[in-house]
C-alpha cells in the first residue's frame, strides 16, 4: 500500500490563510453558537483510547480544551505550517505530534491511517467536506467504513453550504431524510443555490446537525457523527 505524504502549504480548501483571517474576525461573534455545538459534541464523545489523531485541525478553532486533555498523546495531520504553529501557541500544555501522512489524497488513505496509528481514536475535524477530491469521495467513504470498522472515530463535516441561512436544524429527524437533496429541501424553501458536499450520513451513529455562519454572507450546515466497533 503506497502512502501519500502531506505537502506543506498555506492555502487549502479547508483552511489556510483565508480561514485564519475569518477566525480572527468572527470566532468570538458569528462563530460562537457553532463553537458551542462542537464543544458539546466533543465532550460527549468518549472513545476508550489514550491516543487521538486529529485530521485537519487547522489551528484548533473548533476544538475543545477539556476534550483534548483526556488524551495522553495527540497526533495532528495538518499541512498548514502556520496552523501548526498556532496549535502549539493556543494549546501549550499539549504535546502535539505532527505527522506527515496524507490520509485524504487516495482511497488507500483510511487504511494507511489505521496502520500508522493502530491504537488511536480518530477525529476528522471539519475537513472531509472540503479536502477530499469530489471524484475520490465515494471510494474514500467506502474505504473508510472498511478500514476503520474496528476503530473509534468521529467526524464533523460540511454537508451543505449557501449564501442564505437555512431553517433551524434542531427539529429535523435525520433518520427520515434519505439524502442531502432531501435535507436541502427541508432547510431551504426558496430557490437558492445550495452546495452539496457529498458527506451526508458519512458517520453512522449519533448524527446531529448544526448551522455555522462562517462569514456574514456564508452559512454551512455541519453534521456530526461517530462510529464505534461492534463488540457483540
């Protein structure tokens, strides 16, 4: 199995300089409701592992200190050198281990991730709806289910995005929605352009939604989900 290595860069579909600028401007205002949701998701997720791999954390703007403090060792797979510097600066008590595996570049990525970190729980930190090539995503999703079937993992990821706010997401029954198109119809009753990130239902259990106003004229519908191995 050939493995891809992260190439350092400062621009990225899921982060980079533009994302840092948005965080500097909006994380204490527009982002506050969404960050409270990610905090609650992370604090409620308790995988029985001492190691954690965070895929695509950027500078940790959506992470939570209490959640991170549970783990003895934390690995971060992050190509942005500024984000890595900011992670160390923002979370100085954590011994960040920065890996170089690119788990999102090929369909072998999930298997390589499982092999390189055999004892770790895995968190995909709002990266899968942006950083995986759309043409690769179906094969990557299938590989994820197979490679990490015996592992504890979770993800929060963009499902839909638009230049208009969606209807409230809290009352939706996700089990009644068959695909992202049905979700879009439930959330947007006007004829507006909605981007489907092809990640709806990516993680099988405890699925929840949140709305993130990431900029004054940009809203993202983000899905949380998690997986635990079947020990029965």
